[in-house]
C-alpha cells in the first residue's frame, strides 16, 4: 500500500497523546522521561500500555481537564482517527471511518462506550459528561472478542476514579465567556478504614447560546444547562474480595443546535436565506429544546481465588430517556416540525475469570444483555407557503423494541519463548430483536383533517435472530525492553436491527455488519524513555454496512451496503527533549471506499445536486456509490501539542500549552455530494496556568478555537435544503482548582 510506504517519512512528524497527569509536567516536578501508562483494555488485569499489543490512546483526567474536555465530542481533536457527528440528541461516533448514522430505536452504535465495564446501549447516553474519571482508553479497531456487543469500529472505555482509603477532596470552578459557569466537586475517603470507602462527585455546567437567532422574539440554540452526581461505595471484606457499588444520575434541559444552518437559500424564507454560510446564526421560529435524564446503578465484584485465578462480576441497570422538539425546516417559517421521545431500560450481567500462569494469561466469560426501548417520533408538516394543504400531514411512529443478547467469550495469550507471544480468542453472540410498531400518517388539510393516507396506519410485529462467531488471532514480539512488534487478525460483528420508521414489511428490518481487520504495529521508547514512537497500519474488509438515509420528513431508509474496504496508518510520537518541554503529535492516514454500493438511497433534497451525475438513477432514485468514501472518514488528520513548564523560586510551576488539530474534507452521504460535506479545517487551543508548590492550588486560562474557525460537525438533507450542525465557536475560560 502507498500508505504503508509513507511510514518512514512520516515517522518523526507524528505522535500520540497518552500520558498520566505527571507526564504533563504541570505538578511542579522535574520529569526526565515519559512515564508509562497503566491500562485494563485486555481484561487480563492491569498492563503497561506500551507493552499491550493494541492500537489505543489513553487520556488521564488531568490531561482532559487541562484542555476543557467535558465529553466524547471533545475527543475528536485529541485521538487519532476519531470523528463525532450528531443527529439531534444522538451521538454518531466513528473510528477509522467505521461508524453509523443509524442511531435510533431498533439500531445500535458501531463504536461502543463502556463505563466501568458497562455497555452503554443508547447513542444519546454516550454524550454524558465525564465525571470524576481516572482515565479514558480509546481502543481503535474491532473489539469483537473481549467487548463484543457491536464494537465493530472500536470501544471507548471510561474508567472511574476509585474511592480511596485516605481522605481526598477537589473543588473546581470554571467561568468564561458566553456566561460559562461550571462548578465541580468530588470527595473520597474511608467510612470504615480498611474496609469501606466512599466517594461522591457532582458537576454542573451552564452557558448561554453559542448560536444567535436572527428571527425576532425567538431564542438561540447551543446553550448548556446540565449536571450530574455519582456516588461509589468500595467494600473490602477480605484481602481477596472487593465490591464496588456505583450509582449515577444526570439531567439536561437545553436548546440544542441541530440542522439549523442552511447550506442553500430557500426562496420562501428570506431571513434564513440571508445567513446562509454564517454558522454563528440561525433563523428558526419554533422552540428547539431537549430534556435528557440518565441514571444507573451497578455492582462490580472482584474476587481473587488464588495467586493465579480471579473472578469478576459486573451487574448493571440503566435508565435513559430524552424528549425533544426540533424546528426541522431551519427557517423562520412554520413548515416542518419534529417531536421525539425515547426511553431505554437496559440490564446487563457479565461474569469473567482471569488466569495468570507462568507462560499463559487468559480470560473466559459470559455476557447477558437485555433492553426495552420505547419511542415516539412525530413529524408535522402543516399547510404553509411551501406545502399545499392537500399535501400537509402529520407522521407519528411509535416503535416498541426488545433486544436480548447472550454471548460467551475466551481469549488467551501464550508466551512461546521470552518476548514472543501468540494470542487467540473467540466470542459467540446470539441476539434476538423484536419490534412492535404503529405508524400513522394523517392529513392536516382542513378539508380532510384527520384522514389517513393510503397505506396507513401501518402496524407490524417483527422478530429476528442474529448470531456470529468473532475470532481473534495475534502475535507479538517484545524485541527489546522498549520495542514491541505486533500483528493481528480480528473479526467484528454488529447485529442487524429494525427500521423505526418502516411503512411496509419490505423495509422493516436490515441485516448485520461483518468486518475483518488485519493490523500490525510497533510501540517503542527511545533515548532513555524521552522519545516514544508508535506506528500502526490496518486493512479492513467490511461487508453489510448499515446505512440510514433520511429520504423526506418521516421517511427513513435503512439498508445494507454490499461491501467496503478501509486501510490506513497512524503515527504517534511523544517527545520530552528537556524536562520542561513535552511535545505530542499524531498523524493519521485513512483510505475508505465502498467496494460495491449500487443502490444508495438519495434524499429528495439531494436530487438537484446529483441528478446530472451518471451514477444517479432517476427511475429508482438511487445512487451508485461504488468507489466513494465512507461517511466521516477524513483522508488525513493531524493533531499536535506542546507544553512548557517554568519552575518558580518558591517551587511553584507556570505552564504554557498549545494544541493544534487539522482534518481533511469529510462526507456525510454515500453520494459524496460536495454540499453534504465539510471542507478541511483547523483548530487551535491555548492555555497558560500556575500550580502552587504544594500542588494544592491550580489556576489556568484556556482559549479554545482561538481563530474562531467556523465548521460543521455533521450535515444532512432532511429539511427544506441541506443543512448542518455547527462546531463550537471561540471560547475563553478561567479555571481555579483546590485539592485536599
């Protein structure tokens, strides 16, 4: 591959951001080398990241805090080959071009999120703010054996900070422009020393609208008004047993930015048309709000059976719900309005056992998951200057779905000789999905008010089973104490699902996705651990991609693309040339294409932009996307950071930090129509701060997107014209922290 041939020339121009808090150099100490990171990604227990044969990026809580990273959306500019789009309240996470815009009832994400080992089923719950975390592990590539449950693109592991047996506390206040106020507090300590520890943390964030509304008398969008709490109890009855109980609750009531930025004028809406291309403004007449509530409780029990065998149980129940209203036409006129609500109740149970012998380390386990999800999705298209009364209607679909999944998995690593190991694993997954649906479309024409359209109401009851075996094979060689070489072949599987807006049995369900990933890489440290160089190259053979297209208000097509390939490389380097300076950069190359996708559905709004293409079939309203790029897959992206520390006479430390991110053009539709894309853009963040000599006080000033770059994080054609959702503008914040 040409991509692989460029490894050598790009080796020293790229890097990874994977360090603990101390590696940032902002704690007043002089660090000569880059410290090691401890991870739990393999489920074998704690391992050193540089000796773990997986492509991953790890972020400590301090690293995230220093860049004002509050949730998964902010990881885009830090982690290689990660993109995050959004559909109303729902996250659309992509890693290495693998992700899905099919995020509603009856479907599942391609990139999974795990919080303390608990699978988060609903994509809107993936946007929950980080709260009192220890670290985040971003695992790139299919995780079909150990994590399973639809992790065809990768997994984001969020690991909480454990309650401590010594009293610790932290209070932090962040204030900034747009009226930003964000207090955070956490406290941890013993209730019964040596036996029972507890922690409690809370977070709240509010700021004013990022996007102003030029329609007089109506509010803007893009504000924040959300918060959450979490409590943990850690019980240690004996030296060999540890049980951790966790409970969390969060709520948000916000005016969200949706597809509010028109990419083409609308003749009947002069106000909205006047701001086309200005992503800092919108012109909407309907209230646009979202209320989300997420809660859960879990119990994790770790038992050490012997010096070589341990058992773990993870039991969890989660409740997630949201209700939103959306001005889906994006103009000052009442043309299209959408209303949505969703409630998900999930229960999961995992048991696993780990063995660590002289030459063998392995894990075996079982996993059970069930979810009941109910939704109401309505689209209102009243008579207007754009819609004749005879064509006005209201859609309402009420999908009620049940999912049950059972899996067994095993993976082991055998050390053939010192430094050389082979890994083999397999997971078998059996899923059952049921959908009970009631879809109505009635007239809003005053002459026929309430009359049903032909083919409606449509009621259906579907029941489908999906299963797959997903193996993994790997080999790794610890060539020296600081150089690891590895290669692997891994299969991923994402279950099929049901179309929440199906209006006929033909399009009521869709098949599963399968992916084979072939990957090799090197992890290395040089110059007495002052230079870290990691390189990975990968090739994906992808079949059955699930693609959702919003054809028109209330009309959704979900189908399986025939096949696709993805290949790429990631170069990651961390350097500490002198104790006061830390440099990071990473460079990613990504080449993705549909190998065969001859019948991609075309939204009605996109027809004017593709009808002249020989790939467009007017008779079937489909597009031959064969050879086109996958969604949210930039051909290249780069991020870099530098931090310099100055030690003061009193022992305190002043630090200065800069972050830079750039990505190539990305497309948001299989047609690769330019109007449904985001051109290349760059972001710059800057920070300066002070740590006290005793490490109890910290203050910093942070500016994000200092050039005030205007860009879109997602684009769709489901209103009157193609429209997008804007990225955050320039923001400046001052933060003060106190530790105890």
